C-alpha cells in the first residue's frame, strides 16, 4: 500500500488509448457501465486540482497502475460536479475514497465553490451512504440515466 497514492489527474482527452482502455475497463468492472474510448475522450473535464488518479506507483507508467479516479469540473457559478468517481473493488473500504473527497473539498474551497453534485446509480447503496455521510442528498430521480436504469442526482454543501 506504500506505493499507492492519489495524484493530480489529466484531462481525459490527453490520455493515451491504452490508458483510456484501462479507464473503460475499470468502469465496466466496477459499475457495469460501458463507455467507448471516444466518450471518455470527450468528457469535458478540465485539468485542475479536483481531478485525481489513484495509482500504484510500482506499476507506473503502465496503465495497470490505475486503481481509481475522480474527475470533477466546475459547475454553475459556485459548484462542482463529480463526473466520474470509481475505485477498484480490491481497494475500496481502505480510505482511498475519503482521501479523494477531502482533497476535492479543499480544492473546491480554494476556488470559492460552495456545493458538490453528482449522479449515482439507484442500486449503488454503498456509494449513496458514502455521499450522504458527506452531506449530499438526493434531489432528483433520473429515469433511464444509466443503461441499467434509475439514477439519482445528489447535491450538498461543501
């Protein structure tokens, strides 16, 4: 675990196809959602302190180093939207999600942001508990948002 750390992430469009494939396979494995390399490339994620990759530095620069990611972007006037947040199941419940969240909050406050919002699958109870423990609440049901069905829009103060 000493070789594992969150590092500042890149804009998805700047990743090599090999890294995009690793992102795609991580989402498929952990969420069941299928994305194309083009859809990953076209995510409107800017390079800023709120984007992070969870890496095993002993495997870097090989794409197998990727264990998770958080991609967020400024949203509306004073908010942040998490567009993607996933951690390999072997590394969940080890505090990595909390570390990413804490860093995102710090980066957001530094930019004057006041709220965070995201979308989550209705069936992903574990993620919802993580978010509600950080003061987010469901503000809208999103029918057919995910290929597998219902999602929730969650939002809360930073």
